[in-house]
C-alpha cells in the first residue's frame, strides 16, 4: 500500500540553489546565452532582459533575488536601473552585480555609490562570477 503522506523524493539537480532567481540583463545575446547556461547549470532559476526598460519590467514580474546588470544598454543604462531599484524600499533585499567593459575606478565608484553590491569587469572569469553570486546570495 502507498502512503499518501510520504512525499516523493525531490528531483532537483545537484547543487540546486534553493530556487533562487537571477535576472540577467545585457544587450549582447552571446553574453546572455552563456550567463544563462552557467547560472541554470548552478541550479538557479533564470530570466533575461535586453535593455533597461525590460529589466525593470522583469524585476516586477519575476521578482529575482539577484540581478546581473550590464552598464551600457539601450533605453536605460545599468546605472539608471540600479538607481531606480535602490530607490524602491520593496527591493531592499535585491542584490545587484554590475557587469561592464568599463573598468576605470570612476565607473566602479559610480556603480557602488548607486547601490550595486558588486562590480565585475568584462571579460570576467565565469568561475569567479559564480562564486561572487553564491557569496552574495548566501
């Protein structure tokens, strides 16, 4: 006889990140594809957006735990998106990692000043980025 109170074993992939959600925002399709593959492989639920306006819409719809946010994008820059998200008290727990080819100290300082939790310059080590994401999400 089957006991209806016993649950079937979970079929989560090894290393599943407790259903944490990551939003990848970048206007370069190749970067989005590689980041999406890598984060899904690590067990995260992933959504994507290709510009600043779409990023804000996805944050509202998808409610991510962390945003990987490109700086230079159409419509709204990553800086503008970061500033808007940080102005919303409902998004206080959202982690933001800025991704950019601009690695000068002034750009890094601007990203951090606007509320980014981390600032990663392209090209980046995928291993290091995964470690940073896991660290930020605990």
